[in-house]
């Protein structure tokens, strides 16, 4: 598994296409010449979304490979939890009581 961290979406980023589609429909209703400009905005937004998707980690892995990675990670977590419980139960260090 690679150490690549996903790009965290900035709070100000909005990848909703619905407002742009709404603007296009409004321009069409008004027979406005801004339709081409609004369509260009929509096309740009779709291209940005495609780039984001192609940059996502694991996108090049098949679903079966992703399931295998998930199973491996879950097994690692289970093993580490068992080790933690074992070490907690050992009580190797006694805390001296304050007098």
C-alpha cells in the first residue's frame, strides 16, 4: 500500500453541478447570449471533477484489489488490537503508591 495521502477538499471548493445547470436553463428561458459562457463554465467544472477523480488514490485498483487491501488492513488492525490487549493485561510496570 502506498503512502499517498488524498488531497483534502478545501472548504470553499464546491463541485456541485446543479447551480450551473440551473443558470444554463435560466439563460435559455431568457433567450440570453450568455448560454455559451454558462456552458463553458459547466464544461470547466466537469473537467475539474474528472481530474479530481483521476487523482484519487486507489482509482487504478480493481474492486477486488481494493477488497483485498481492505481485508489486509482490517487484519492488521485486529492483530494490533490483540497485541494492545495483551500488553495491557501484562501489567509489567507497577506504579508506586504515594505515601
